C-alpha cells in the first residue's frame, strides 16, 4: 500500500510503501476513493497541534470516502463494495460521551490522520464499523469532505442556536465557512454576513448566498455593520479562523445575548473585560467536529441537493505536497481533494 506520511514536522510528506496487516475482527478496510485536504492538516505538518502527542510517521487526511474492500469477522452491517464515508473521531465506544453519540468529545478518541493513519493513502483501516456511514447519490469527493467541513459547519450552526430574522456573522470563507453559508442559507431564516481578508473568497461567499461580505483588511467591520443594520449588532458569530484578531473583531460586533462559536485553530488569545461578558450576557462556545448523527444528516442534505460541497481542485496521491502548498498560499477555494 502506498501512503503519503508526515515523517518530520515542518517537512514535506513522503511516499511510503508498506504491507497491509491482517484485519482484526472489528476492522473494516476501506479503499480510498477521495480524501479532502483540510487546513488543520497544515497545523499538523507545522507541529502546531499542542493538545496531544503525535507519533511520527503518520498518514494525514481525515475526510475519507471509499469502498469497503474487506472486513473482519465481527462486521455485519456492511458488505464488500459498499460506498462509505469514514467518521474521523474514533471514540472508545463505552464512555458517557460515546454512549450518547458524542464520539467527538470522547477523552480517549483517536483522530484519523492525527492519532491513527488517515486517508492520504490507497487504503484506510477503520477500527470499528460504528465509524463508517453508507452513502449514495454523491461523488466520492463530495461525500468525503462532509466528514469534516460538513459536520463541523453543521455542529457550529447548532451551537449558534440561530433564530429567524437574526444577523449571523461567519468569519472565514474557506471550506468550512462555505459549507456554513450554504447551511445557514438553507436551514435558517437569517441574514448572513461573511468576513474574509481574501476578496476572491468573498466573491465565493456571495455566490453561495451570503447577503453581505466585508474585508476586514480594508474596511472597518463595526462601522460597516452599524451602517447596514442601523445600529443592530450580530446575534450569532461563527469564527472559523480562530485568531486573536478575529475573536477581537467578534467581540466588537456581538450584541446582547449573542452567541459566539469558536471553531478555528489558527491560534491566539481570548482577551476581554469580564464585566463585558456579564453585562452583555453573551455566550462563548467552543465546538469540535460534529457527531455521527451530524454526518448522517450531512449525507442526507447533500444527497438531496440542499447543500453541495464545492470541490475546486483534485490531486493524485503523489501530489499531496502540492495540494498542501496551494492551500497554504490561499489558492484553494472551497475544498481540494486527493484521489489515490
């Protein structure tokens, strides 16, 4: 099996060939047909994921769609040839979070492409059938990206608790932000404002249904919003960047009783006056990935055409480093995928 592995932090991935080990009884072997390229992969390459110890070498990639190639003796819910999406947070299966369907919050979760080998490879071994979901009516590249950009955006919208006629600000119009725009437009009766420092991505956001777009690099965000909404502030803000600057901007525009959902892993500090938190009665939440239920919902929504993943570039397995380089330069609009 060929795989593109991170061997040393800060260095390009390397092609490694190895033999597949025999499957355990609970394992499912998935032949990768497409794997999305996520911005968090760059954080892994750069060694910026500080909340866990990453053992190298590791195969990156956590947005995987493919076909069941083989299965262990205990696997009864799937057959060879089934098209599936792999859920990327492999929980312990027995803690209170896993039992509640919140495998994304499991304290012992193994993340695909971070703790266990991921989808920048010809095959992925999934530890348990619990973590694959069947799909049809979608291309593999469309289905795969739902496993992160789709479910992360959907869970963020749920955390934001958006109500009709609210002002919703989405910070960052990348792969996740683009999905959130579509979901907010389709599932809520809200006014959508998108912030991004890349005018190309703002055009992309408008094409997806954003009502207003602002470039913070050359516009005063609070002033623009104040003029457009006659003094009204944002009711809900979803920050897909997660930097000190974006959080500071969010706190300048959030209204009383507002909800701020932080998603991005760019890095930085949250600084605020505590009385502001109290007197404004704002709710600040963190959100990570989404649930298995979210993945099933996203597959359903995409299959019905309610949302459509935007795939702007496709790369071969041996072009992974090129894909990551283009993503780092901001040249990927929507999602890029690896097709082994």
